[in-house]
C-alpha cells in the first residue's frame, strides 16, 4: 500500500477519539468464492463526520458499505458498530439504527410517500401520532411538504423527488448513522447540486454520522469531511479534502486529474 | 329446451363450478406457499418446476386414467378429478408465484432488508403485495384452462358439464354437445374477466 495507510492516519486521532469511533473496520477481507472484494480494509469512522468512500466501479466501496449494516459479513476481520462487531448485533436492531439511501432510492412502489417515510417508525411500533408528526417534519425538511406529496406514489414523482423521499425515509427513526450508496449518481447536474446542498444543510441541522459512497471526485470534495480512496478493495489514501487535494498516491491522482479542465 | 334438460344443466353447471373451485383452492394452497419457498431456494426451483412441467405434458384423459387404479387417492368420482385438476393447475400458479417474487426490484428488496425488515415483514409487506398481480395472473390462467379440462372429468364419473359433451358425442347430438360446451365457455370467459378485474385492482398500487 502506498501513501499514508488507513491505520497510520487513524492512529493520529485514535488516542483522543478512540471511544468516538462509531464504525470501525478492522482488517476486513471479504470474498465471493475465489474473488476478494475487500483486502485488509481498516478504517475508523468518527462521530459526526461524513466519510466519503471514493473509488471506481468494482473498487469495493459498495461492498464496504454493506458490511456496516450486516448486509454482508466479513470473511475475516470485523466491522465494529458502536464497539460491537456486526456479527454480534441482532441484524434487525442494527439496521433500524442505520439509515440507508441507494441510487434509485428503493422506495416501495406500493406505498405512498408518507407510508415510505413512516416505514421504520412503523416497524418500531411508534404511536401513530408520533409517526405522523415525524413524517410531516421530515418531508418539510427535504422540501416535499406532506400536504402536496404525502399521498402520492413513487411513480408519480421525479427522480430527484424520489431521492429526497429516500433521504427522509433514512432519517425517519433518527438513526445515529447514515449510509449513502451513490444516492445522487443519476441526477442531472443542477438537481444534483441542489440535493448536495440540502445534504449539507441537513447535516448541519441533524448532526449525523454518514458514510457516503461515490465515484464523483467533485461530490467527494464537496460533501466529505474525510475522503478514503479505494483501490482493489484496499484503502489507498485517507484524509480530509485539503490533504486529498495534495495527495500523491496514483489512484488519488487519477481522481484529482478529473478536476483538470479538458485539454482541447 | 325441455324442462328436465334445463334442470340437469343447472345441476351439471353447479358441479362443474364446484370441481373447478375446489381444485383451484387446493392448487393455490399448495402452489403459492411452495412458490414462496422456491423463490428462496434456487436449487430446488429447477427440480420442482421441472416436475410440474412434466405433469403438464401428460394428456388429461390419460392422467385421469392413471389415477383410477391408485388406492385411496384414485378411483371413480369427483375426488380423483380434483387431484388431476390440481396437478394441472400447479404449473401456472407455481411458475407465476416464483416469477412474481423474483421480479421484485432488487433495490426495493435491498432497501427493505437494509432498513431492518425481518424476512417475514419483507415477505408480507413488500414481496407478496408486489408479486400479487403476477400470482393472480397465474391463478387466472390456471382457472380458465381448468374450466376446459374439467369437462373431461365426466369420463371418470366426476360429473360437470362434460357429461353433456360425452353424451352428445355418444349420441351424435350436437345440441347436447353445445349444452355442455357453451356454458363451459361462458364460465371461462366470466372467470377470465372477473379475475382480470381483480388483478387490475391489485396492481393499482
């Protein structure tokens, strides 16, 4: 591994914030058959940060994300959430404490917008009045007032609107941690920027910890408080955006070169 | 039409309706849960669908014949016919249940799991509601074909509208043939339209 290894960069903060790691990847390897998707992946995610996993397709970033909510389990090593390995968690309990947003929103097509947002509170058997209040306030926050959109079905919304609802649904049960898997990937640039701004506004307001998967270097710089560059299932570079801009590792440079204007 | 024939028509139509209804009920009770299980187990899926596929290829008159000598299950009468009709109805119902569940969008399924639904919650609240129109389409196909196949059940003494058809064949009486065939066709059309309506109601979110 070239450049600052994840362990080295983690150790700068580990003494001070050891107890603050919300998620901790400990030497995680994960393979399907003979193919290793993650190789000795180690990383700590601190409370309150937005950690961006930046990588090409097939670099293992989505796989890494899915180990956090036990959608996938490590072949070797461990993923700790709140200091407990995902294998020791009740998976249902763990997942209800983690919001999840994917690129095509994954909204239930047979549920209205309001029912989609109410999903986890409903599963957690919140009182009906609390669910209603929560749905109303969240839909307001993402700019989709319940009066206008609550009774609509996902197929009656634009793509960007569906992503907003997806974000509201992930936030519904007030989870301390949110996972984003290229949520804004297929949006047109104008709507994407709008949603990215909203993401930042929501982050300031709600103070959540997020892990955000993307292959878009601009998005990584805009949203990340720390950026981890993945290459072949390992971390090649990890650091805050300012350090990332100075990074000299090959894959980080490959991504940074995307920021250069095209030579015509 | 003489009064006695009309009376018999009502009796045979009722019998026919009963034969088809009971068969569809049993077939659904077997095929839908089995289809759900097969949607989880890719290994069993091909074997089970292969078996029901083979059953489908047995000519119906022959299948009725095969069942007659089997003790308890077989013999002469409505119950043997119902077993055969259930066997025929399995393929479309099983096939559509499996397809309906497997065709639920992967993102939707993933989200359901990732947001902390248990397997049961996901099945009842997501997969089955979304698969329902496809499953019902299978029930519809099975019902319409069974209404036709059930006319052959008269050959093993199960009654139904086939009685008129067999009698008409024996007597070379086309009026008797029609007395069996027309009500059966009307029943098939009614079942098709009715179930199509339910199917549409289910797919409207």
